[in-house]
C-alpha cells in the first residue's frame, strides 16, 4: 500500500497537498478588516497559525479523510491553542478542504497550466474559476527557497469600486506556503481609498512532523 501511494504521488504530484499524519506548517498571519463606518476603520490583527494533519477517518461519502487541525497563538512565546478541526482529503484526482462545513476544491492533479476548475463545485457559493499560473517552479520567501511549487490564481479583478486579488502557492512535499487574499470596496479606482473589505496574508515560517 505504501509503494502504491508513493507511486500515485509521483505520477499525480498530489504531494503538493501533503496529508502525511503529523505534518505541520507554521505561518505568520495578517488579517485586516476595513469598514469606514466602524470605530476602528482599518483593523489589523496579527497572529501565528499552525496547521497539522491529524488522524484519518471515513467521511460521509465513505472516503478516507484526514483531520486538518488549526492552532493559533498571538506571540511566539505562547502555547498553541486548537481553534478549528477541518477535513482534508484527496479523492478522484482533486484535493478538497472542508472549512466550517463548506467543501472547497483546492487543487486538481496532475497540475497543469492548461487546467482550471470551480472551487465551489461542492458547496452553495457562486461558481468561480481557479487555474494554475505556474507549475513545478522554484519559489523564494525571504531567505527560504522551495525547489518546486504550484501557483494557483484564484481571482484578479479591478474596477471603479472593486479590487479583488487572491492566490495560493503550494510547495511539493510540504503544502500551502503562501496565501494572498484581498476583497475590497474602493472609490474611483483608488486602491489606497478602501471603504470596506478584508485582507488575509499567510507567510510561511517553517514545517515539520510532530
């Protein structure tokens, strides 16, 4: 079974979505909420996030899935606190993540710049189109280099009153190493004049097995 799983990962490159038990990734997260009617108009929250692949179980469709555990802390000298238990699964050449009972397709395998998909195919949200902007390319975060990554373009829209830009980057054998998300209401094409919206940024710190 181990050889079969390893061969499948090699052929499909599904290890961009690493589901090995105990694998963890640490991030620094910046979460910004904009609301010009609020007391704090541009509220920035910084914290640290650890995601951990937990135990396997059989989901409601009879598939083998993994717990996807999320821990947070506000500073590096604090203990991690479990905040969420999501579900991660690789099935039928796609990687799925269930967040707060919403199922999203994060990746499709094998990665190819010719592929696109609707991440909301299994939830009630509006259809979108995600696609691979780059495949099996090196990527650098500060002084940390990754030999092989995939870049998923999720949204890039600019208008008189809207600015949306979202993407995720996954490193081979590790998982998500960068997340960039802006969904803003602006005035007059001016991205510095933000009225409402949210921004969310994940920056990779380290990874390992616990």
